[in-house]
C-alpha cells in the first residue's frame, strides 16, 4: 500500500512539525501532508520543512481556492517546488459556504463553475504557460516563471459527480475525505475514470489503532460532528448510508486496521493519506502500524 501521513498542524511549533516530517521520512512514509486551517499556511510551512528534509513528497489537503487568485497560488506553489526539489502535490478545493462566505466574505454561488474556471487558469500557469482567461466569475491574465520548478501534482477535493468530472478533465485526480470503500467503488472511481485515464484517487482516511474501539469512535464522533453537517460531506455520507464521519474512520487492532485499509485500495484508491487520531499512545501505535504496512 502507498500510504502518506497527515498530521493536524494546529497548535504545533515549527520545530515540532519539522520533527514530524523527519520521523515520517525515517519511517518510510511516501508522503507528508498538511491541512489548511486557521493556523500555519500549508504551502509556506511545507516549503520550509521540505528544505530541511529531503526525499519525502509533500502535499496540501487542501488549499481553498476562493481566497487565492490562480496567479498567486501558481507563484506560491512553483516557489515551493523550486525550493523542495519538485516534490509537491497541490491539493486544492472550494471549501465550504460557511467558511468562504462567513469568514472570507466571498460569494459561494455555483462553486463548480468557479472551480472549472479556476483550474482552467491554474493548470496552464503551473505548466509555465501564459493564460488569458476571461470567464464568468474569474479573470486571469499572465504567466508565472520560476526557474527549476516543474508542475506539481494537482488534485481536486471532489466528491460529487460534477466535481469529479472536473477533476478528471482538468487535474491529475481527486483527493477524497469521508468516502469509504463503498463510495469509492460505486461512485468516485467510476465517475472520474469515465473522463480520465489512470486518474489519481487519493483517499484520506482517519485511522486509530486501539484496543478501546468504542471510546475512540465516540470521541471521534463528538469532535467531528460538525463535519457531518456540511453539505458536501453530508451528501457523500448519505450516499453510503452512514450517520457521520465516525462511520468512515478506521478503528481497531492491527489486523482490523490493515483489513479495512486494504478495502480502500481494492475499491480503487491509488494511494492513502492516513490521519492518526486518538490518545497519544494510540497515535504512536497507529503510526508504527501504518509504517509497517507502507513498507510491504
């Protein structure tokens, strides 16, 4: 299995993040991912971390599109590429109405139209091409030239059918969340594969290796309850007949976790991004089990 590691960057210092990346690289993880929350800027942080730690791929999951113009994001992503030696996977997405409208003050009307126009400009810019995009919701004219930078992997956070088709047409693939094996097998992989040859399907999975399964599941359900209320997440959960994110999380002993993760791969995930959770001891054990699986 190809397993990357995602950690919650909130509340961690630069030194702690650097130790996290070094530990992930030493353990043999193929990639290290950061989210974009109200904390560290993911691309800036990965640029600094990648300059210190060679080899391991680095990814964002995910950078919201609305607050960053494609020209600005292309410049930042290609700068990161040049500094870290072309090891970046750029995961982007429109985020959610509550964040884009309530926090940033942007209009979240027709997000799929916004994403299609955004990628129509961003993709060529990442390839070093000049663009003159004049769409209904976005205008971008110019070019970004960063010597030594190759186009990063470009992934779209896509769960619904329209977004998945856009990901297949204009990106390298999708990065999913709260989509279990059933959603991958019945919906996500067939939809994106209908418009793209060999698309990347990167499945983010919350994982906890523990003997206290019920306690871990209950705590996770409490912490992630709000996620299950967001429309995009609610739709993919309903498609699977699930109550909340806790029903997609992989929780159990070593063998149970391995069995469940293999189901994601069998359903069509080309790679996994594991986000350990639980107690500090649970998370240490989870990382150890994931590292062993990644080495097989």
